[in-house]
C-alpha cells in the first residue's frame, strides 16, 4: 500500500492514520509479547512506530491516550508515577468464624432497618495484587496499583502486556474504571521459578510475590515475559451504571471481555453464604491459583449506596478468611524489641520452618500475658499452657499476616525448662518498664532518652505512609542516628542535614561509605522535596500511639490546617469544648484523644514537634467529596428518634456529604436534626442559638426527600 507522506496529511487524515497505526502496533505487541508469535518483521514494526511518531510530532494535539509511542518497546521508565484514585480503593473487613458472618448480616439489617433477608454475592478472594484499569471511550488509558488506597503506582504499560486485560472495549460506559486482582497460576509459577533457577536468577517465594514483582518491573518487556493473569471483580468511577445489582454488574464486565471468577454466585442470607464458603474451601487445593477466603458483598447496589463506607472499608462487604496454615518447630529463644511508643514486644526466634510456602524463623508473642498462657483478663488461653524456650510450638500464618504461635506440645518439653521471666527494665536504655492498669503491654519509660524508641520513631517518620524520603530508609536512619559528626536524632535534624554537611569541616557525606557525589546530592534533594507535606501525612509521621494512617486522615480532614489542629490539642482537656470536638470525630475515641493531648502537652514532645514544623510548609487537607454538598463543612448533631433511616445511616450519609457529625451540642454546632423525643440537646441548641430542623427538612436539605 502506498502511504501518503506525513507532511501532506490533512488533520482529518492524520487522525484516521493514527487510529490505524494504534490498532496495528497494538496487534503486533500482543503477537510478540503475549503470544510469542510475531506477525511482522522488526523492520516493519519499527517503520510503523516511526510513522506514528512523525504524525504526532506534526499534529501533537491528536496524540491518542493509547499512543504507541508510550507503549512497550519505547524507552524504559525510570520509575513509576503516582496516580490519585478518583474513588478510593479500600480494604475489606475480615471475618474468621461463621458467627462473624451472622453478625455481619445482623449488623447490616439493623443499620438499614431491614427486617427481611439480604442477598449477597459470594466469590473467591484471590491472593494477588489489586489493580485499577481506567477506560475512556472504550480505550484503556491508565492502570494503577492500589497503593495506600488514595494514591497508587502508574503501571499502565505493564498492565497492557497482560493477556486477560482488554485494550479496547465495545459497549462500555464512556468512563469505566474496572478493579480486580493480578495473580499467577500455580503451573505458571512453577515454570517461572524453573526458568529463574536455570538461568541463575532469584526464585520467588510464592505466586503472590511473583505476581507483584512482575507487575512492578520498570521495564514492561520483563512483565510481558511473566505469565500474569487478571480477574475483574469490581469497579470505581463510572459515567453510567453497569447494572442494578452486584451480580449483574459482574456479568456485564464478563460480557465486555474481562475474566471474572466462575465460582461467583448469588446467596440469600448467611446460611447459603457459609455453604458456598465450605464448598470453595473444599476445592481450594485444586483451583490452580491461590485464594485465602471468600468475599461477600450486598447484591443490591442501591443498598450498597445507603450502607456507604467506614474510614477504611465498605460497610457492605466482608472477607471470610480461611483458617491459617500450621506447622510445628522449636522455639530457640525470645527476644525483646522496643518500638517507637516504648512497647516491649516479645519475638519468638524459631528453628526455620515452611508454613504455607514461606520460610518462617520469627513469630510474634504479643505480650507477657500471652507467653504466660492467659488473656488480658487473666483467663487461661491454650489451656493455660505457658511458652518456654526450648518448647516445640505450633506456628500459624494467614496471607501476609505476621506469623504467630498457636499451641505448645508439653509432651516434648525438656526437663528443667524454666518459665520465661518478662523484663521489667528496657533492654535498650535500662529505664523501668511499666505496665499501666488496663494495658496489656509493658512500656519503657525512657521516652526520648531511649535510643530504640528514637530510632524506631525516625524509621516510622521516613516510612512510605509518612514522609517517604527516597534514599533514607531503615539502614540509613540507623547510620545517621549513630553518626558522631552528622547525627540525626530527631525528625527536625533530617531537614538540617544538608546545611550541617556543608558546614562540616570533617568528612563530607559524599565521601563516606555507601555514598558518593550523586547519591548524597539525591538524598539532599529528596529531603528538600519533602519540606512541603500534607497535614494528614505529617500527623501520621509523628508516630503517636493509637494514631495510624486512617486516624491521621480523619483528623486532617476535620481540622484542615496545622494551626487549627495544633491549637485544638494544645487546649484540649476532658470536659473542655476542644475535647468535646476532638472526641466527636467519628473514629476518634477517648483513648486516642488522650494520646494526642498527652503528646502535644508534653514539653519534650512539643519541642521536637515545633522544631520539625518550623522546617516545613504544611498543606491543608480538605474534606472529601464536598464540592456540591449543601452540608459540606457543617457540624451536625442528631438527636431524638429518626423514623425514615437509622441513626447510623443518617450519620454515615452526613459524613459522606462532608459534614462533621458531633455527639453533643456546643457553640461550634451548625445544625441540630431533631426527631421525636429530643431532650437536652434540643434545649442546648435553643440556648446557644443553633439552627434546628426535623428529619424531613434534613432529607430535603441533602436532596433525598
């Protein structure tokens, strides 16, 4: 075929030619990388790519979202970009017993005020890597890992090499974000490890690790050579609904060309759900791929919308995990590790044993009560059997959960074995280790003078969910902490590192072992890039007891700015308005609130925090999804009896619209929704001049009347 010269093409002809080239190059990529059956020569392939690039250079506005210049065969990426999920990719609540599933069903029906049976879908829980695929006008334009649920890694080029992932869809909504799991079949995993071993390369521990490592290759050609597969099971952003029910939506995804799990069925109530669970468990060893449980989801999508989400998981779904895998081995010793909050954590050192395909040599022992054979209330566990060094112990693990000890074989206990005496002093700094009433953990009282606590807090500070400083990991933290000439003992020291190195008359960082000109410069640049940080990441980075990523996000979205957050904690005390506001945040209880207040009202802690913040620009965090909401940013209190929805549903709906739901009326309250039987809260609202409306007015306000 005689092709028209690029410089003679009209804009319409160029658009048509780019579409033809995209299809031809995509087919060639599939034949070469996925099917191992090339259909054209390398020279012809290169000619197609060159013509495509030339047309794009002349008509840059016509470059397609699936442009071949951005596909496999181009330059190898230097690293993964970040993708902010339009809708969060959440984790699932876990269940481990039949009673948990019955409780789950009861809880949902109570939330909804639903007296009849609920229908659920039940599907195998694939043990792989979560992936989001975004299609626009039927074209795959982006693929991203789950990451932290808010932001994932851009793995678009790698995803395009997976045979189960369509590049184009027919009949799909204009915007369709498909979610599912990347995995590796057992037979493919065995073959891959055989190839790795034959070539002298490192083998993989299990199919999940192999799948995750393969998807995260910077060179997509390596991913293409790995036998990855994909099951679709959910969706994110949509321009139009897929169906009215979960089951029908999955069928729609299948019709669009996605692989969906054939063991997905529709169940009516817990009895049928549990029967399917047992059926899948019986088939587990013969499926040919790894699963670690069954996922149940409310089938009616309208009910899913009413149930909504908690801070980190949907209310309408739960993962029923399979029992943990077990093995017996010898307990060689018990070590005590000191964490960032001063907790003394016992760790079992084991004779290495394979459990569920993973070699285990360490396991958690929880706390001193667990070792002694009792729970936190003093009641016997394991039949009251304690754990002693030299015992033969049963190890269990499930998925990626830290291995634990389940039982002790007293018949193999050695003569003369002594009960373990838990230390009452910190093994790192020698300070007394106290156990507060009601606390199951013994903690070092050394605080900032304890090197173990300081080091662990610094490791947490630079971790992925916190400041995530590239080039400053656990190994480097330990090195700098012990460095006599360029020490890093507090987070603020990190941000003075470059200046102190420049002023250091002795050995420069670039001249030290493990560093050079480039690596030292990169570290300083990475630190500098983190001087601007969102409020939620800053709060999480402080490593305060009881404050994880989810809690940090809740706090940041409530207070929005550092100044507001800091002022509230500096002034809060039980009974004060600031304390009432803090504890009114959904997900923040009195224990967490006290931990926050203690940190901000402790002189040493405050000095360290203030020194850090002085080095930073803290970005405010806005409430999620509040642009078009009439109640966004308002503090709302519900009181009395609600007749058209349960209190839990009303609260969840208000929070989803960006409102702050408080438990008591104060001068900061914007709106009181009062049902029949409203008492003291209504009187407080009237006294303070707070606006009061009834349930019908509330429903009209939020647009659901």
